[in-house]
């Protein structure tokens, strides 16, 4: 290489570093907009939600163990309390679509399907509370739920009161069958205020932006004032393609969505599907690491009655959960993509940083990636030095590093290395 070429490439590199720093500063430095004032979700909600794994299975005759029924929720509640899930933070046991009877009662109230939920929701809530857990439920802003059960349009106040009476602690409010963008926005706001008026603390989980995107760009400042978390993108499936598409959507929109996340209001990239059928070990590690970096609600959708020890250990990893639940409450972002590697970072409290490096290449074996520490955390993460701990795929203390040094890692195809960097001096 000639001296001029070297200079040009150095200037180019500096240009890139500056561009990334600018992006990082933009995503990191903005003050967060006002959040829904209900004092809830100061860190991302953690729990379990039935949809991805159990969907709308209402056939309890033939599939008594996997239909949407009281029995399923009683069993999951028992396991969440006894198998360490609650202890590491998974607190909300959430019912999704298909819990309702096909019609409201004579007074216009929603009612649970009496065959599948013979004790009703109030009794289920009592049991869930007796285990030290909280109960989530599902309804829809439009005329019907996505699976065709009664919608809440025209019944927002009644439904909010019913949920509060039953002792519900979280509402997932879907956006199917809403006939206009105005009804969608009005409905999401109306339900938020109605829940607050009940006087019960109810986390409000929205899908408002997801249903707006095809038509309008959502106003996230407004959404944050009404919702504790909000889905932006398509439903998660039990596949790597689905996880990738969620990550790709997130990076394409990070300038818009990262700055609005913070205590009280979070972007929701949908459920954790770890412990099911579709993701390899490395892909499960990637989902866990990136959901921690994204400050995402950690709502598992899996069968806790039958889950491998490996998946359980990953989901219960306290160090990774601590990154997700970090009290600073700033969502992480992708810092760079090169050669089919992605580097993500997230600022944490006490000037610490989380860094995730993903190997997106789906051919070949583990590839090595070297990262220069000056490039992390706007040049501050390891300045003048830092202690680095690798958290995933396995926990390993990597030791003391100086600002000008670099770190070499090996990353499996579709896998992730997750690090925590702490100031040393
Ligand atoms: C929509 C939601 C899903 C789930 C289903 C239920 O697709 O995005 O998360 O709640 O409806 O029907």
C-alpha cells in the first residue's frame, strides 16, 4: 500500500468512526419523552404469554394439555413460582387471544369461555396472586379480536372496569378489526384512560404502531404517553427467519424507535420463543442477548412444563436479565454491520456498557471478529481502561483491557457473543 492509499483509507476509517459516533450519540443522548403516568414498567415487563406456543387451540377434548384453558394457566403459574422463574423476575402470567366466550353477557360484559375457564378469570387471578405472580389478559380495540372473539369497540369503560374487578394486572390490547386510523388512535387512548380511572395498577401493552405503519408513521411521543409497551412489527414465529426479520426491522428504524424507549415505555419486539422447536442453541442465545440489548419486554412463549435445562438456564441467566432490566433504561442499537457481522451496544448504569456481536453468516463454521475498544460506547466504554466479562455463550471473565487494545472473539454462525464492559479505574 502506498503512503497516499494508507492516508486515504485512514481518513475513510476515521470518517466511518465519526459517522457511527454521531449515530450512537444521537440514539444515546436524547432525553426520553414523557411516559404513561401509571408508575408501571419502570423496567421492561417480564413474564409469560401463551400466544406463540399455544395459539388459539380451543380443542380441550382432544388436546387437554395444550388448549387455552384455566388448567394451562394454573399449571404454568405453579411452575413459574416453583421453578425459579419468578425469582429471576418473570412475574406476569399473560393470557392472549381465545379466552373469551363468543358473546358478552346480558350486561354487556366480556366473559371467559365457561367450558375452558370454569372458575372464571377472577378465581384464576386469585390463584396467580397467591403464587406471588400477576395476571395479564387480552382484548382488542376494534370490533373483534384477531381470532374473531368479541372486540372492545364501544365497550372500553366497561371492559376496563371488568378487568380491574377481576384483579387483572396487565392488558394486551390488540388492533384487529378497527375500521379507521382515527378509531384506532382514539380507542388506544380511551382504553389507557379507562384503565387509569379504575384505580388498579394495570400495565398497558399496545399494538397501536404496528397497525398504523402500513398507513401512517406512528407518533411515538404520543404512543409513549398512553402505553407501557408497544408492538411495532409482525408477530414472532418459532424460526430464525422471524428473529432476523425483527432485528432487521429494528435496525432499519432505530433512529425513530430507540430514543423513545425508557422507564415506563418500551418498544416490544414480541415474545421470546426460546425453549421451543425452531431455533438452534446459537439462535436462542442471539434472541436472548439481543432482547436484552433492545430493552425488550421478556415475555416467554414456551411450555415451561417441558423445557430443556439448557433453554431454562439461558432464560434464567441473571447477568443477561440484569442487562435487560438495567435501571438506566436506555435501549441499545446497532453500531455497525460489516462482513456479515453486526455489533450492537447498550449504555448501562454506572457507565457500564453491554456489547453484542452477531455472526449472521449461515454458511461455514465459527468466524473470528476483532473489535477495537476505542470504537465502543462513543469512545467512552473502555476509556481509559475496562474490565470485560463475556456473558454469552458462556460466562467468562476476560479481564482488564486498555482503551487502545482490541478484543478477538469467535462467533458461531447465527450466534452471538455478549459482553459486559465496566470501568476499571
Ligand atoms: C395478533 C397479535 C398476536 C396475537 C394474535 C392473537 O396477531 O399480534 O400477538 O395476540 O393477534 O389473535
